[in-house]
């Protein structure tokens, strides 16, 4: 029997219309989809793809334990990869739904590293939250011979400060509970910035950095820094 | 009369299926499109959108002089913006076709800065050549708490070297005639890299850095550096 193919498909930043035509085609004709979820049900990637999911599609929900330790997550990836492999071995293609782009800070890499050596694997790139956030605020992200730095807020403070000190354009992602640290560094360096929560989702919020109280923002927040 | 809206629409990296559903919808129902071109005809953005262009669409081709000096280009943008403004004033929407993403090193910013203060302007983000190149070579671009640097090869040599010395993940874009400089720096720093010419286009070529002779590659080349 011919083995199925594994597709890592970027569904874009939030608005379902911001997935690619290729993602739409693959999802709307899929037999089996897979995605990460929390609490056995919440999946941003599935929510984005929902308008295009066939009624009869089989779903592999990979439940990720919400803990900091690495081991429970690795077990969840192991189990998810096994379920996906079983479908591929039966000859079914599996479409793994990934927020944004699969290879841009995507959890798809954990499935990819487990299965790509055995099964044909195709990655379909997607629009990231970074360019979606710049579009949402109507501000060019980067141009000409400027460097762009994408910096996870989870980086340690000294490293994050060092990258921001001499940057031209930067986007800070994965903000969540690291917002306090990020705000302090940006204020110290006198850098202006805009925070975009849930870019292109129905609950998108845009605020200037200095107008935001508190030390926490949603995980899906992008902070666009204009340093020039 | 109601004025038209200006749309800056990312058409993605090359494969027409990698434009978003929103870009496809706007292009396939457009009355007027605009794009940059060279020699009065060559336009990568138009080539990508071609399968979806309506037969009766009006086209504003903004012919860019192929010179290093700034002034002729500024005049071409002035004239292009005037032609677009004339259509918007007549109540027509204008879809400006942009390779990749309009605000990610896009020439759209030159039209945006001339017209966005006067006309309602909407930016539709697109897939960039950077994540498309990573997908093409089947290699995760960046993950966890790593920083990603996007570096134009047009940057001066010292600055480019300084950014590459302590990077985790980097993508070098706009390679063209700067390839010799880039190759020398990467070799000096003992960094492995893959060059992807024309990612996702029909003429895509993938080569390891060390297998490439000569000092020039196409402008639409992305070099993915894995520094870890």
C-alpha cells in the first residue's frame, strides 16, 4: 500500500481568509487533520481552519499538558506522532494545522522531527503574526537595508536588551507573562512600540506600549518596535 | 462620490497558490490593479497574480528605472501614486500587487507614504520568501526562545558580520550581486547555510553555500543560516 503524506500547513495568524489558497485547498479536501490543543479541546489552529473543515474529517487532537516541564510535552508529541503515523501507514494523508507558519516558532517541528525521516513530509508556509501585526497597525515593518529582529519575550533579559540596544526594526513575540520585563527594557531604552493582541482575530486589540497597565498580555501578542 | 480604497496586497513568494484566500478574492474581483515593473513590462508580482486577474481589469504599471540613484525612482513613485489617486478619486478600488508581504521590505511603502494620508488604505499581509525558503528545504527556521534575524545582503560588511557573529537563526535576503561578500563572511565565521533561489517559483534552485561558484546569485535568493 502507498503510504500517506504528512502536510504541515500554516493556517496564518487568525483571520481564516489569511490562510493561503493551498492551505484552504488541502484542508477543505482533507480526510484527517491533526492539531495541538489544551484541556482536550481548545485549539487556535483548529478554530482558524474551522470554516473550511469537511464534515466527515477525522481529527487527531494532541493534548498538550500546560506545564513548564519538558517531559510531559515530549510524551504528548510521542503519542500524537504515533497516531499520525498510524493514519499515514494506512495510506491516509494527514494535514497538521499550525498557527502562522509551521517552521516559524511552530510546534510542528516536534512532529516533523519524529516523522519526516519515515514519511514524505511537505510544509506549506503561512502568514506570520509579525507581518499581520504590522499590517493591522498600518506601519511598514522593515525596509531597504535595515535588519529585522524577531525576538521571543521568553529570551533572558540581558540577551533581549542586547538585541534591542542596536536594532533598527524589531518584533517581540510570545509576550504573555513576560510583558513586564519587555516593557521595562523598552522604556529603559526609550524605544517606542505598539502592542497588537491577537492580530487579525475577532478580539484584536491595538495599544501603544505606554498606555498599558500590568505585567501580562495574551500569549498571542506581538510588539512592533520602531527604533529608527 | 465615495472614494475608492487602496489595498496593498501581498501575493506571496512565487507559487500563486501561496497567496492568501483574501488576496485571491480581492484580485479575482478587481477593477484596477497596480504593480511595479521593469522595462515597461517585467513584473514578478503581476506574474504571480496572473492566474487570477480578471480579463477586463485596468492595469497601472509603475515603471521603475533600473539605476542606483534615488531621484528617478522617486519620480516613478510620484507618477504611479498620481495614477492610482486618479482611480481612487473616481471611486474605484485599486489593488496594488506586492511580492511577498507589502510591509516586509516591500516597495508598497513608497506608495503608502504618498497616499495613505488621503485615501483609506488596507494592507493584506502575505507569505514571505523567508518562511517559504525554510519550507522548501524542509528545515525549521527558528524555534523556542531563539532570535531570528532577517538581514539584507545590501547591509555594509561590518554590520552584516556583527549581526551574524552571535546569531542563532538568520535569513539573508536581497542577495543578488552581494553574494560574494555574504559567502566570504559566512565562510570566515564557519557558518553553514543553504541558498534558495526563487523559492516556490518554477525555477527554484536549492544549493549548499559551499557548492556555489561565483559572486552573484539572483536578487530573489534567500540564504538560510543555521548557526546553532
